[in-house]
């Protein structure tokens, strides 16, 4: 085992419970139970928006979903290839979220 693995085993990281305001530095954020919005990953945002993490941010999020279809000449929409993009944004930043993490089926 490496030194960092030994430390992780002896002092496991706490489970992430919530996303806090952008510039938060509370005790829970320092301990890793909460995470400031500025440090949130797309996966964290998806978990927060689906209710798996608490939302302590106090701000409104906007979601934009885009489906782009490439229809080859002589083909139809039924044979098109599609690309999906979901963007969550707020007053500070935006994140591109994997659709499957939000529970959207991709066909």
C-alpha cells in the first residue's frame, strides 16, 4: 500500500451530503460532508438536481436540453444518429451533465 492509501484507509472521506453556496467555507465543507458550488463536478450537480444530494445553494438553476440529429441524405429521422446535451446553469457557472445521470433515457 502507498502512503495515501494507508491514510485513506485510516481516515476515510465522509460521504458527500449536500452542495453549499458558491463561496462557502463552513466546517461541513472543510470536512467533505458538503461541497461549495464552485467545486462541484457535473456528477455532483446531477446528483443534487435529482435529489440525491441536498441543495443548500439558495439559487435557481436553469436546465437546457438539446438533441441534435444527423440525417444522412436519402434517410429518415428513424435512421438518424443523435447527440444529446444537457446544460445546467446558474448565476455563477454552467455544467454539461450526462443525460443518464438525470434519468433521461437515451434512445
